[in-house]
C-alpha cells in the first residue's frame, strides 16, 4: 500500500521521464513504420502529460493521499 501512496504522491517525478522515454520509443517505431506501436506510445505519452497537468491543477501534492484512500476504501 505504501508503494501506491508513493506512486500517487510523486506522480509527476516519474511520469514525465517515462513519457519522454515513450516519446523516443514512439519515434523509433515511426521510423520503422510500425504504426500500431507508434500510436500506442504516443497515446501513453499524451495520457501521462495530461495526468500530470491534472495532478498540478487539482493539487495532487496535497490531495493524493485522500484520492488513494477513496479509491481503495481505506479509512
């Protein structure tokens, strides 16, 4: 459970580097003309960037523990 709380609390710090790696992977798939994997990588990049923007907009630094408690049903 501690891992889940830490993943939510530090979301931008691991999501943005992961998105950059996926963007490079998507560019690689674009060069070798593998559109299925390219689209999957770019969709994940968009999801991670959008999630990071929402994390900052809804103040994930203050509210991430509350979000995890409501999703998992803990008190």
